[in-house]
C-alpha cells in the first residue's frame, strides 16, 4: 500500500502557489514589452501608411495583369503569386520577421519576462515532482494533477520553442493561460494527495494520460497563435486598404500567413499525439472493462476532438482552407478540449468519473 507523504504534499501546494505568482510576473513583463513597443510601432506605421497603400495598389495591378489560370491555379482560398508578393511588400515594416528569427533588437522587458518564466517553470517542476513523490505515483491521477501538469507542459513547450524561434510575441497569452490553468486547478478542482483508485492503477495511466497532456499543451499554444492570426489578418486587410496600422502591438507579430504555417506544423504534432491517446485509451478500456469502445461520454468527446482536428488537418492540407477558416477550426478544436476536460468531467456521469473532482 502506498504511503502518502503529507509534508511533501504541503510543499507541493506552496511551490504551486509560488509558480503561479512567478508566471503572473512573467505575464506582466511580457505585457509591458508589448505595450512599450506598440507606441513606437504605431507611430512608425502611420508614416508608412502611404507607402503601404501604394504597395497594395501595385499588388492588385500585378495580380490583375497575370493570366487568369495563374491567379486561380492554386485552388480555392489561395491567392495569386503576384498578389502575395505585392502584399508582402506592402506589409513590410508593419509585421515582424516571418521566419521569427532573433534580430538582436533591445527588448529588456521581454528578456526579463523569459527569465522569469524560466524561473516559474523551475518552481512549477518542483511542485509537480513533489506532488508525485508525495503520492508515490505519476502526478496526473485526477483533474487537479492533469491541469497542473498540463500547465507545466504548456510552459515547457513554449520555452523549448523559444530556443529555435522568437516567439516572445505570444508570451503574454501563453503565460496568462498557464496562470489561468493553475488557478482553475487550485480553485475549481482542489484534490488532496492520495493513492490512485483501483481502475487507474495501470501502466496505461502513464502512457495514455501523459500523451494526452502533451497534446493538450501543444493545442494550447496553437490556440494562442490562432487568436493572434485572426487579429493580424484583420489588421493586414486594414493596412492594404489604406485605413491605418491598427493595434500597434501586432507590429511585433509575424504575418498571419507565418502564424498559420507554424500553427499547422504544431497542430500536426498535437494531432498525432491525440491519435495515440485515442488508441491507447481504447486498449486500456479493453483491459479494464472488457471492451474497446462503449460510447462513454469521455470516449465520445475524445473522438469528437480527434474528428475536429482531423477535419482541420484535411481541410488545411487538401481543400485550401487557409486564413481565418483554418484559425477558427483550430480554435473550435481547443474549445472542445476545454469542454471535454471541464464540463464532461464534472457534469456528465460516466466510467471516467473516478478521475477526481
């Protein structure tokens, strides 16, 4: 029988509180970075507005001079090459580098924000590990632990991504979501340290739930990027129409097309993880309950999430669903993840009710 270490469990709760406060400081620093740059970017954008309008006109003229088949040859939802080239030229100076490379620009608030977020991640890791050692098992046996571990994965994926790309523009959204997840776990799903219920005492808990946590973490990142994509796309249309640069902070954000491309790659990884989650859950169900599929509410909504992201992948890759439509599909998929985790686990009765509330 597993012995619960109450003292270590209390330390875990303290570390979790400190992690939430640290992430909150990181959120403020990221927001300060965005605010401090938005004023300068707004002023620069207003001076370049005439050039942007001229570039948009040139783009339209170039697209009109192309043969009809060249303009339509990319399929539904795709623009002609001339239009895209002209639009990119017109948006130059209004959006960040599409490759999301570090430019060496002095952004002290952003540097502080990243450093604080690394510190928060370290404290958060200590909280999750102390919870695991206190319970003598993996730290995702109930909703509180799933949410706190999922928040750790979100922060970890984001920090790892920063090693390859300059994604500091999405830092305020990511750190804010992490704080919300930790607050939701502490306030909405407080669960004392304890042993697993018999149905969860299986190695499939380690495999099935860990991959589900990783997929949920990736979907959280892509949700934040989809929101920025919608905002940036609206701003780009305004700039090309000569109406003004709009929200200044979006000057730190790459083009909507660049955001969409990166979101698609990350969603592809998350979708592969969720596919494995669905398959592993079916195998575990057969071992625990003697059937692979029983139309339990949790099973149904896990499949619904898979269908939504499968539709996103298919529509984006083969049907030309680019731009706002792909962003909205990604957002709908994440809302289904949230619904599955909150409403399904707390309202609908089912075989997964032992997950802890």
